[in-house]
C-alpha cells in the first residue's frame, strides 16, 4: 500500500506531551493523516528530568532527532546529599546520579516535548486548547465530539493523554480499576537558582520524605518534593489544595526547604500527582487504543516512562503500517510485541520509585553511607554495573523491527 493510499486513514491522537507527538511523527511518516488534540492552550514546556534509555535511544536515532536530543541533554556533573543543616552526607559523580548505561541520556521533559513538536508541527494538525467531549465507535469509524472544534469521524483514536487518560476512562472504565499506588506523592516546581547550581543537584533525605533541587542552566532550577501520601489526595484540578498539602507535609523540614516552599504558588509549571502505576490487560478496544502512560505508566519516579512512551509509539505506528491500516491486526501485534518489555519495565519502575524514599532514620543512614562508600571503593565499576544491569536489560528488552 502506498503512502497516498494510507493517507485515507485518519487518526486522532489525544495528548501532545511525548507519546502523542512521537506517535504522530511515525504515523505521518507511514502515510496516515494525523490530528493531535491537546487540552492545554499551548505546548507544555515545563517539567522534570526524564531518562531516555536503550531501545528508546534507537527510536530517537531512527527519527533523526539524536543531534537535537544531545544538545538538550541535562549534562549533569553530579550532586550531593545533605542533612538538615546543609552538611554534605555524600557527594556523587554523574555515574552515580544518573545510573545510565553508555549511550543513554537525560533531558527535561519540556525540551523533549518541544523537539517532538517541532519535528511534526508542519505535517500534523494540532488542536490546542481543546479536548474530547464524547466519542462513539461505529463500523466505519469513531465519531468524536470536541469541546470546541466541530465534530469529526476518524478511522482510529489513540489515547496518549497520560496516567489520568480521558480516552482510557471512556473506553475501558474508571481509573481506579487500573491504578496501583505506591503510597507516595510527588511535586515538582520551578524555582530561582539562588543556590548557584551548575548542572548539579542536591538531595535532602528524611524519613518518609525527600527534597531535591537541581539545575541544568544557571538562571533557573527545579525543586522536587516526594513524600508519603495520605489516603485521599486533593482533586487533580484543585491546585491550591495540592500546594497546601505539600507545604504542610514539609513544614518542619530542614535545609533550604522553607525557602523552596515559598515558590509553590508562583511556579509557572507546578506539577503534583500520586506516585502510581497503570496496569491494563489490553491496550485496545475496537478502533481505540492507548499508548505511553495512558496504557502502562510506570510512575513519575520510575525513570522508565519516557522510554516506554517512545518505544510504544514506534511499535504501534509500525504495526499499523505493517498491517496496511487494519487496526485489529495491528493492535494485537502491538500488544504481543510490547508485553514482555512493558511488564519488565513496570517491575523495574516500581522498585525504583519505592526505594527512593527511606522509611526511617536508620534507612536514611544506610542510603547515604552506601553512596558515600561506593564512590571510593576500588571495585566501584563492578558495583555500579550490578546496579545498572537490571535497568539496562529492561531498557533493551525488545527487538525493534525495521518498519
């Protein structure tokens, strides 16, 4: 089937963060006509550091975007753990900070979103400031009613709209059926770089809580707050209540925490969410499928989600091409090819997230002592390899077809 014939297949993608534009890139390249709808009024350019590992780096390379990615690299030089008075507990080099295999990289989520958007904006229709109000499947397509744009019928609809996916909820059921909570919550904000950090991060661990500050440029920084979450978190859209919860949860924290908390209200890219995973038995129903965090979120603290989104977008688009647009075949192959890779990364992601916060003072001491000692051990390379090997295995646990 030629590209011209493929162009008769229309695909609506919901979400314009990472998975959505990556999927749009490959679908357009394979000849589909693509629309991306995004609730935000413009591209979301804020966000925290994200890792790109293993197979995902090969996807970026096949997109021809590796030079842009390398230019956007956080290029972190290292960091340190400090106590409540700011006294260093352990100083870490970039090998210990990133725990990445050679060839892997790290960027800010917003920078990656911009790279993917720029690579697709001239070929893909973007509807910013809009969302799906209702959709219904029929024998000839999916009828979609938007909140603002006129209604349309698409051959396929793909949810790439994150862990709280509207497409998933309307197609598979309420989020509670698929979410698995770690018992933690995370908040990330932008703050002035008044500490003068230069590609450096500082972490202040406490029992049940962590404060982290890092900067990839001289004029601004990011602060991250991770803590044990209460049973009932504030509503997702109640930003003020979320900010109050973070402030209350860290009210007695030492170091620079009080100064950082002052910027909760004025951060332009305030982020708050539970640290949870999404588990679905199937990622498609009829003409609708999900990809990235909407299908298999490994949690915001896993270090795996961005890579899973890039790989999932590549495989889903490739299987639609290989099946000549026949979604039943393509969706089944997408599931079969991705399942082992996803399950392995979900397991790794859970372990990464739940180990980030020490439960008590003794656990904090164990963490910091181990990090301090590891840097000076003569067999440091072997010890690091034992830590990074499971991550590297999970990141490469799929064979990418040449679609």
